[in-house]
C-alpha cells in the first residue's frame, strides 16, 4: 500500500516527511496510536494499490490516484480541501443520479441522453478518483451504446451501490482525519 | 483602438509562467474547484466559469485579461467546441480542451476546431504545469497580437496606460523568450534559419498560383500552390501558413474591416504565409507596398497610417529597390556586421515584423487595415498605420518586440532606418555598428526574448522579431511615451523621447521626395505628427509634443515620412542626401538618439556631419553601403535598441 505513505499522509500524521518510516511512531505520547492505525487501515482500504492500476480487476480500493492528488493539493491555504471537494462531488452527483434514475424510468429510454448524463456523471466521479464508480460508468456507457435497457438499469444499480459505499467510507475517513487532527 | 486600461490584472511577467492568467470553464463544480486549486498551485492566476456563455462574455469584456483558456468539452449551454471556435476567432487565445472521454474522434474534433491541447480527465497537476507552453507558442506564431495593443495596463511603465498591457505582453514574451534563450542557450540563428521572407515578389507568385487554382476552389492547397510557384527553397509548410493567413486576410476583406475581426484575422492569418514565423505577414506587407508603389514605404501594409496614406511613393527615389530589402527576402544579411548592407537585411526583417504589426494592428480606425496589412493587395496600408499606432500602447513593449507593429513598422522602419542610431534601444546602439540593423539585433535578443533575440542575430531574425512581437513594434510607434522610457541607446539613455518618437520626429512629414532629395531641407519628420493624427485614437500615439509634431512639418502625410524610401535615403549614409536624411532621424530631437543633437523635439534635418553622435552607433559612420535600410529596419532597430537597453 505504498499510496498510503505519500507525503501528504505522512505529513498529516505528523511524520517526518523525509523519514522513511511509514508506520506511525509507536510509543510516541502525542500520537493516538489506535486512531492512527485506524486511519491507515481505512485509508489503505479505500485506496487502491496504485502500482497495480493496470490490473483493473484486482484493485481493492475504492479510490485511485486522483484522490492522492487531491490530498496533495491540500495545504495551509485550504486545509480541508479534500473534504470540500468530496462534499461538492456528492452533492453534484446526487443530482445526476436523480436525473439518470428518472431517465431510466421512462418507458422509451433515450440512450443518447442517458449516455450524455452518464458522461457527466463519470466526469464528476473521476474528480475525486472514485475508481470503482468510474469503471461501472464506463460499463454503463457500453450498454447505452448497445441500447440495452436492462444492462443499463442493472449497471446503474451497481453504480448507486458503489457510490453510496464510497460515501460511507469517505465519511468515516474524514471523521478519523479530523478527529486525529494534525500531529 | 482604445487603450483601455481596465484589465483585471496585468500579467506578471517577471517570472513567467508565474502569473499566467487562466480562465477555466467547466460545468462540473467539483472539477472547477479542483482545477482552480491545481492552477493556483502552479502559481497561475485563475478565473473560473461554470457556463460557457459567461466565459465568452467575460472574455469579450476583458480581452486582454487572460492568456489561456481551459474548457470542458461537454457543457450544457454551449458545446465546448463551439466555445473553442469563438475564442479562437475573437480572441485568439490558446484553448485547451478537457474531457473524461478520450475517444480519438473527440480529440480529433478538438484539434480540428483549433484546440491547442486536449487533456483527459482526471487531470494531473503535471499536465497543468506545462500549459504555458501553448501561450508561448501562440506568441511565436502570431503575427500580430492585437491584444497586445489593446492596451493592457502596463504595470511598470510610466507611459500611458494604453501600452501597459501590451508592454506587459511584450515583456512577457520577451521574458519568456529570454528565459528560453537562456535556458536553451541555443544558437539564436539556428532556430530561425528556416524563416521564409515573403517578399513582394514571392507573394505575388503565391497569389498568382492561388488565382490560377482558384482561391475558393477545393483544390487550392499548399502543395499545389507550391508546385505552381516553383520556388525551390520554399517549403510546403511555408506555403501552408501563408495560405492560411492569406485566406484570413481575404475573409477579412470580405467581411469588412472590423478592427477586431481584422485583427483576429490577422492573427491566425491565413495571409502571410508564414515566412518563417509569421513574419511573412509583415513582409508581405512591406513588400506589397514596395512593389506596388515603389512607394515606398517600406511597409507594405503599413503605410504610415497616418493619414491617408496615399501611398505615395514617397521618396521613391530612395531607391525603392533598396527599400525593399525585404523583398529580397531573406537577405542573409548579417546584421551583425556593421555594414550597411546588413541594414538591408534587417530591413527585411523589419518588414516582417512590421507585417506582423500590421496584422496586429488591424485597427478599425484604419480604413483598411487589411489592405494595409497585406501589401500584396497593393493597397495603401493607411490604416494599418493607424491601427498600429493604436496598438502601440505597448510601444514600450513593442519596442522590445519588434514584431509588434506592423504599421509601426512602416513608421518604425522608416524611423529605424533613418536613424539607426536613433535606436535608443540598447540593442540598437549596439547594432549601430553594423549599420544600425545589427544593432537591432542585440536588442531583440535580449529583450524580446528568444524570439527576438534570435531574430536579431540576422536580418531575418529581426524581422522575425517584428513578426513575433508586433506589439513591440507597434508600441514603437504608438508610444512615444514609451519611447521616452527608452533611454538613450547608450544605455537606456534615451529618455526624453521614445525612440519612436524620435524617429518620427526625425522624419519629416513632408513629402519624401523632398526629403530624399533635399536632405538638408526638411528635417522635420513629421512622422510623429502624422502618427499622431492617425493614432490619435490611440491616445498618444506618439508622444510627440505638438511642436514637434508641427515641426514635422507639414508633412503631408505620415506616409511620407514613413516612407521607407525616405528613410532609405536617409540611411544611405554615404550618399549625400540620403545620409542627411538619415541624419534626420538621428537628429530626432531626443538626445537619446544616437546621433541626435538634442534637438528636441523636432528632428531637424541635420546633416550627418553635424550630428552629434552620442551613440556608439556606427551607423553614421558607416554609411549604409547597402542603403537598403528599410524603415522597418530602423524601426526594428529602434525597438531593439530599446529593448536592449531596457
């Protein structure tokens, strides 16, 4: 899980960025070891092994390098940047999900429009690095091209599920981050 | 052109690409937020827009406020490609497209619509770090940047605000170029070797070929034209770019001359086959004129805009042929040699640059900017001149960037030519030895950034410089004020008058013939005056004092003054009359001028011998053997000098 030990994270946890140590400093009185561990655990869980990005099927994580990028963008000027972006993503994507749901409910599905909406949604998901969701979106678009209503509906269910799942994970993640605070 | 100074923020050119002004357009709020943050991290100045129409409106309102636009492809209110087209046509800013969809067809569409780049989402920081390259590339390719002249607020110039913006841009370019130069430490001439100088003759061949095929026919294409032209050394790319400019020019003609549109057209012009970097536009202009009228104004299009440029063949006597060094194209004259011959080549370059200036300057104020610009249209570029003047606000900058004004070129070149020494610009003075033109080179090199610098290394380069930095030239004329900033060639010594002013002043307005023939008689170059009139719209175009202007005498038209022929004569050092004429320029009021005898403001015609050569310029010393110093060259040198000294 090399991604975990990116500078941003290390920094957040008060590690010496120059240090090669990747794990929390155990025994340090100022560190809440347990929460740090939780953070790492969660972080590892939600992030994919970036090195293995090619092997799509093997990714474990929910997010990709884009998320790391966001974390790296976070700085003193915008200390809650990642969270803000994620919030923005979720409010915007909720709107798009509603629209797509409505479009799918129609008797005569307009696949081109659907494809258009999904294109927007996909773009939005890529902004936070929601890898799993993005992959499902690509799948959805393929079904649109194939004019398969069933395929679209089924895929969209998966998308919504992944979307909600990621949201939960991120909420937990931010909670940890905020509570752990900066070291 | 009004120099309107209300820009959002002048660009910081001190540390390009820091401060690059980016406009981001994306309907996705999340991406907008992310991109804003990323760009800020790159030290760019970011403005975001969620709607395409808003973005367009913003761009139209604050034309010079942005350097580059990044836009999403899929937007609800307007197709991204359409926005791309609009921006390209109206503002000619580089546009980068982005999308989550990376399908080849989409990317192809983007390219076809003119996008500089196509990024795939998710976008990485590293991709955004290099977007400034598109800005620089655009500068390089633009023959004339009207935006420059639109009067950006120059943060650090005391001259009128008009030029500020341009100056900023010019400086920016200059800086960038300089940086590049330094970084690359490449041989200036090496990159520019392939420049093609679109002389009048060459352009005529081109036009003939095109007409033969039929301009509107489908068959017209660079290859066919090239075949018909039968010019061995010309490449297909040269023809292609020239064709593009020519087309633009034609469409502009058909459309009428709207200052902006014309300008815009120029920018992406089809016309002026790029000679080597868009200089062609300039050259063509110059050549056009020359050929047409022998009139000389060395600037084909740019005739001294001042007034009605009746394209009179001003001082045709001046050896129009001489004047057209440009036409000679590529004279490989080596500007560095302080040989007048070199002067010739610089002239060519100047023309080039002027050409670009012209294009840039399509200011509506001139009657037919297009005409002016395209010398090949055998039109008198009257307007060009004006426009150029307008755009001059950046004279200062333009000075540094010879490519700036086309129109200015005319004037400038004249001025330049006539007063190699006048070059206040450091470069000019430096070049002086080489008959003025070479001096110009140094200036450019330093100041105009790589482009100009390179240009300077050879006459062609100078022209290139002009071409590339029309603003520089434009400014040259426009801003007398700016010129003032330029200290005398010796070392930014010319303070009193901008080189341009001086030049202008030195050019008597009266008919060229007069000047040429009676060197001693009318010293006053009313160039400035003329310019003033013309560029009045610009504000002070030439900050010449009224007296000076008046002095300029009643030149009938700036054209006269600017007539390159005139200058030519002047420059012809050794020749009696011409020499004197040249002196005139020198004699520009400002003492900054190398040879100026502190006769401000009006450059009275002072025989060379009487001129006080303050500048190390050897111009006077070395009569232009070649006597081909075109006005444009002078202008260039002027500008260059300024730059060098600045």
